[in-house]
């Protein structure tokens, strides 16, 4: 059963009316209601606040990394383990083909249902997850296989065990090593990009965000707790943090915004998956035209320009 957010109530009501009309085989009523639904979707989703976009990024029906991987990859083969400790299920790595293009996909997976969420640690990777991602990326670099990274995490796991196994070092190591990869790399924030946990698989030749994804140094909940010690300030924090794709594109912190369906990837998963596929393949064609040295130079310049500004 579909889950509806508070601001989607009117859409739910119309969709319920469409279902009723279809059971009665009332095609005239269905046509009228579908036009009404189209107008309501446009009215609702063209005026979303940053906080509402945050809700969409966290929507339980939103496609996760494995949804994209299962839909896009053929001859998929999963890579397990970091060769040091264990296999972290919060990060998945798959070799396979997107069309005729051989590719490595690295994704953060939140999980669905209680058992799977616990299995995936709610999408919060431990150090071994980032080390697994790095191991897979180094293997892809050896054979010059392009890499697609799918970012979707509330943040790296902050548990005692993760800290004892050097969580911050693992993230820092990934930032260092991914910045130096010579194979083409594309990273896409598909849902929630939280703090260093997202950044660890975000350093790439191209960094894009789905239309309703978010990317932030801290969650709005964490920000409101630190700045105001007031949980009711979450919406204010979301607006202040500039976490949406449009904001970050304007600030030149990301390269592109992928236009998932207006009603959201959670309602039209196939269209969202196709949009990501087309973006990846077109980006890859652009990157292949550059030499590895030129890609590294461009990546270096992009990283060095982050946060730069001019005083007037």
C-alpha cells in the first residue's frame, strides 16, 4: 500500500476517487478525475518547501540503491567484504552491465521492513563498508571500468564499534583515494545525502542529485538541536541549510540536477530509474572524451573551488 505524506492528502483523495470510478467502469468520470489529478500534482509539487523536499527524500516508497541496481544492471555480480573485518550490508557493490557498458555500481542501501533495515543498519555504513567500496573502486580502476555511486544515507554509523575501527579515517581515506581515481566516476544522490557518510562516495568526476533528494553537512534535526535546542525548528533548519538540489546547483556544489518525475520517484519509479540511467550514460560519454589526466585536473579544480566566494 502506498504511503502518502501530509501535503499529498488531496492527491490521495483524487486517486482513491479514480480507483472507485474504475471499479464502476465510469470512463467519463475517470477522464475528469485524471485531469483533476494532473492539475493537483502540478499545483502541489511546483510549490514545495525545502522541508517537504526533505520528506520526499526520506519517503519510504522512494527507490533505494538496490531498486536502481536490479532495474539497470544485467549480469550483475555482487562484491562482498573489505578483506579486513566483515561485509557491511549498508553498502552494496555490484559489477555488471548497463546496456552494453560494463560498470561498477556502489550504493548505500537503507533497507525495507524491520528485518531488512536492521540487516542494512538503516543505511548507515561502518568503516568496513567504506573500505569495501574503496576495494571495489580500486579493482574497477585497474580494469578502467566506469563507476556509478548511489548516495542514500542519513550518515555514517556513529556507534562505539565503528569509532574503534576508525570510522573517520575510513571516510577520509575514501575522500583521498576517490579524488585520485583515473577511471570515469559519476555519483548521484538518490535520496538522503547525510554528512560524511554521503561524502565518502560522493567525490567523483560528476556529482548530481535527483530533483527531490537532499545533501547536507548535518540533518535538520541535528542542526535544530545544536543551534536552538528546539525540535520544532526543524523546518527552519532545513531552509537555512540549503539542502535541496536546486540550492546546491545554484551554489555550484553539485554539477547537475536529474529531473525525476514531477510527482516524485516514489510514485513513478520506472521513470526515475530511466532518468538516472540516461544521465549516467550521457555523462559517461562526455567523460570518455577526456584523457585520465584531464579528468583528474577537472576534478582537482572542482574540489579546490568548493566554498570559494568573492567579496564585493
